């Protein structure tokens, strides 16, 4: 949409000129059940530093009826254009603006999202404002450093509930009048409106009492495990308040599980919205509960870091997200009574893997990114902003010490409560409490892009004793198109020495912690010491770096990866093997052999599920095409064998059932899926419940074994929003030209699908075994993507740009077509970034396929 892209310079000038005092927002949502538009009336009071100055306020609305500035009506046609209302001739000091507009309900997950539950046919609303979407609901100065108080008044249909940042009042004549919020940024204000089901409790500690609420749609109420969610929440309150030495800063804490949510959750002050897939309708593994808990704790941490103290501009978004990620995982790892004390294993397995992948794309950027405008930030919610940043914060904690780190954080909260800050404010507080100069550290870690590789160089004598031990550090060239230069960095790492015990288990016999800097670092290893069986750099995962094993360690790990007694070193070795596969240093067939040799001994269910995903990805994209089917056959047979051997009713059994369903290929295997679906055959302990049924249905549809009437019959069994999504995926997955054309048209040629259904159709459309059927859509993608991008909201366009790129067409022709499009289409920076990232994936797959083919000749 033209004219909607606020620049950093515009925001800085507006912040120089204005101090915003208060908003009063009056919304008439009484027609929400029918949809369309609603009346929005905004009154905002603000001070101007200059008389006669001109600025603008942000608003995206189908119609603006009145604009009144300081009691004078302005010509709407003259002042409202695109997403801005010009405000001329401000007075020095106090100004008052009133805007009356018709704003639109959305189905994109942005602004005020409206969803109709197919179970009860009731509408459910919620807002999602980060980054710049409060302007879709009310007129606002849409930037984080123009904080103000917000008073919402909402008219809603009879019998509905309205939840906002302030405590929920008693309605009068279906009008809900909320008390003003504290001074907060516009993007963390919220409204959740509808006939929601709720459960209430409180957090009590030393005279402190915080009301707690959990909300979901009534159709999910039977599955809402509120007690478990409250338990995690209270654990977070205990740990964060102790570590931050600052009481929870808002009047209440509600968590609202809402439909069709684009992200995992959003940290609206006192009214956190969470995707309602976290209300589990069917059996899930403990890994899902762990991830849900991390999400809950992540958003709770934001109440202090992000909501109480907020970044001045979006270039510090990384600090917002990295801090929440680091502290949520630390809370899981260290809080008394935590159910997930091995959460750093999950962090190494999930977040670090994400970060390493992101940091090797042409769009890699410094953690502290250069955010020039809103378009930049909208595509910057990435693996560097979240995962690399959190990894570096973990290293910073190791560098300054945990006590000094949290003392600095405590001083930071006290100094800047309800204000805005820059990175230098936090680093200054940490320098004060730790006594360390962090400027050099910051420059190396936060202001440069790219990743380092650490390798051990070990020499031994004829008796197997270590004579020298050096850590080599490399700074590989950045990907083509990336900005910056390769950078060597200081690393605080631990080195683990592991030997096989009498039971054949790999146990740590020694640990050395040291600083690594420059290209060569000598390790103080006692002369004459026998060489350990495995030497693991970055043990305990203190630093952020790609790690390689020396030849002898790799040989032992290949045979005994599953024999580490602890989960974290196993995860680190699995991650290293996966990274080597992506880099073409380990053939896809050898990665498969490694996983098959060790996965049976892997106890961490989250690691097991990640390995399932990575093996399938390696076979689909990184295996030589002529060997791929043999590898897939080998893997599928292994998934079925593990399914049959798994403990009945266990998490591992469920995970293997899903892995088998994702890849079943022979008639005998698909017959088994159909028999499990029909109940003609059973696996002891395996409950073929609603979600597992859909996994089987989607696979059978992709194999061409289910027709539309059979998919419709399955939807009749599960006439819910989730069932509707699964049915859409299954229909799009069918291997026919008609099914693909219908799916493509519904996503690309029409813009009526809501966000969740569009995502479901894209997921079904792209099937790895349908490369030939999908090949014609590569040309269609390049013909359509810019038009889609220019005509739709960011979230909807991004789904298409990423999801429909011809990733499966791994060929030089795809690279050439991409390059030609990038040159001819002249896309904006955000779309160029997304397409370039996808191109990089094809380039990587070509290299890995060549490495796998070469391994066949060895």
C-alpha cells in the first residue's frame, strides 16, 4: 500500500516535535457478528515543541468522516491520504485532535481480526498491532517512542466479553469503559472481544496479588488445561520478579488463546494473545508442552523488557526478542520445580539451528540491524533477531557472570521504567555492575554479520598422549549479496573431554573453560595426558559458533552419538552433523546412516522430532536425485520399525507415527495408514485421535488415495476451524492438475481466503514428491509474486512469497529464473530479501546434492 512506510528519519523528527499525553478511543463493535466496518473515534492530546509546525498521524481506514484539530474542522479530502492524516499549524504546547473514521475488520491477522467459529457460528475478535497496525483500528502516532496512556471505550454485542490492557469493567448497556493504561507504546495495546470462555485465578506473593485470566473459544474449552498454564505462569512470576527485582508492572495478567494467529504470541501489556493451537485437542509430546511453556514465559518476560522499558526504534527489536528468549529458557532451566531443566538442550537444538541457518543467508545482518523503515522491520522477525541474539546474550552472561548481568538489568528497569531506551543504556548498566568494558564486545558481536567456525587441532605422540591442542577459528566469507566483512570474534567456550566407560557410555571426564580469540588459541591441556575419545568444542553451548569435530572424535561420535549420558552434548553433535550436511561436508546418505545408528538411543523427544524433520528435509532437498528414492525407502522402513518397537502410549511412539505418516510411500505402507484410519488395524498404545487422523488423511490425499468426498467426510467428523484447515491442506495436496490449479487460484488469483486457510492451502500445494506436477508453477510464481506483494497486506503477501517459491525445483534453471526476475521486476527491499533467501536455499541444495552424488563414488 503506497504511503504506509514510515521511515526512521520521519519517526525521529516526529519524536523531536511531539510529546504524546493521552488517547481516548471509542469503538462501536456492536455489528461485529456481521463484519464489514465499524465506527472508530479517536481523541488524542499531545504537546508540540514548536508553534506552526506540521506533522502527521497514522490511520488506515476505508473512510474518514471528521478530522478536528484544536476545535477546528479540517478538510478530510485535503489532509487524509494513504495511511496519513496531515496535521498543519500546530500550536506550541497542548494540542487536541479528534478523528472519526470507519475502520475495517480483517481476516489477515493484522489490525482487528475477525473470525467466525464454524462450531457455534459466533464471531471472535482480537487485535494484533506489532509492528504498525494499531493504525488499522484508531488514529495513532505509530512508533514505539511516542508513549501515552490509552483509554478504550467499546460497544459490543450483548453477552460478549471485552478484554483490554486495563482490568475489565462491568459493562453498562453493552458499553465497556476501561480505565486508562499506564504510559505504553501503541503496538502493545489490545482488545479481545467475543463470547470467549474464561478461567480465573491469581498470583499471590508477600502481599502482592495479581489477577490472572485464561481465555479461549468455548469450542476449545474442554481441551483447556488451565491449571498447567497457571503453574507455568506462576513459576515465571516468581523467577522474573526475583531476577528483575521489580514487581510485575501492570494491573492484571490475562492470556488469551485466539484463532488464526500469525505468530506464536504477542506481548500486549497485561493481555497477551497466544495462538490457540497451543490448546491441544489431541495427544502431543512433551516437546510441545515445553515449547508452549517457553512461549508463555517469553511473553511474560516482555512485560518488563519491551513493555515497561521499550526500544526507542526498531533497530533494537533484537534486544526486545533476544532478552525474552534468553530469560524464558533460563527460567525453564533454573527455576525451582521446573519440568524442563534440560531446556538449554532444546535451545541448542531449535533456536541455535534456526540462527545458524539464518546467518548463512544473503540477508544476514548484524544483530543490531540497520532498520531504515517499517518495511525493513517487517521482515526482520528472523533467526538473528531472536535466536542469534539470545545466543549472544547467553555468551554475555557467561562473560560478565549471571549475578552481575541481572544486577545490571535491575538497575536498567529502575532507571527507565515506562520509558524508551537504546542498547547503550543496557550495556552501560552492565558495565557498571560487571566492571567490564563491553564496547569492544558489542562491536564484534552486535555490529557485524556472519558466523565463525571453531575446529580443534590436536597432535599426539606414539602413545596416544596429547602433545599440543589448539582451537582454530575461521570467519568464512559472507554469502554473496550480504553486506559486511568476515569477522573473527572473542568466544568464551567450554571444551568437554569424553571417554567411553565400562558400559559403553560417553561420559565427560574433564572440562576446560577458556577465552578463544584470533585464528589460533592454545588450550592449556596437561602434557602427557591421554587423548580423550571425543573432544567437544563449545560444550555446554556457551558461545555462538559452528563447531567441527576432529577426525578421531568424528569417528567415535559416528559410532556412539546416542551413547552420551547427557542430552546437551548429544544435541550439539547432532547439530554439528546437520550443519555439515547443509554445508555439503557430510553427504545426505551419510547423515541418514548417522541418524539411523543413533536415534534409537536418543531420549530427548524434542531432539528426536527435530531429527525426523531434518532427515526428511535432507532426503527431499540434499540427496542426489538418483539415490533419493532409495534413501526415502530406507527411512520410511525405519520409521515403521521404530513405531512398532516404541513403548505403547509413549511420546516416542506418537512421534514415530507422525514421521511414518509424513513419508509412507509403498502400497503396503499406505494401506497400513488407511487401516489405522479405519480402525481395521491398531498399534498397541497408539490413539488415532483427531490430529493424528488428519496426518494420515493428508498423506493419503497427497498419495492420490483419497477423493474430495472422502476428505469432506473426514471434515464432517471434525467440523471445527482446525478441521477446516486440515481439509483445505488435504484438498490442495492431491496429485492432480485440477487440484493444483484450484489451490493456486484460491491463493494467487483470489484474495478472499483468511490467513490461516491461505497458509493451509499453500502447505498442501507444495508436496515434495510432486515436483513434476508443480514444475509449471515456477514460471507462474515469478509472473504473479510482485502483483501479490503490491496488492496485499504484509502477512498475506509474505505467505505467498515464501511458501510458493519453487524451492523443490532444485536446478540451475531456477537460479537463473530467479536472477532474471530480481533484475527485471525491481522488487522493493523486503520482497527482494525474501526471494533472495529462497534462492539461497536452492543454491545450497544443488551443492549438497553434488556432495551426496560424489559420496556414492567413494
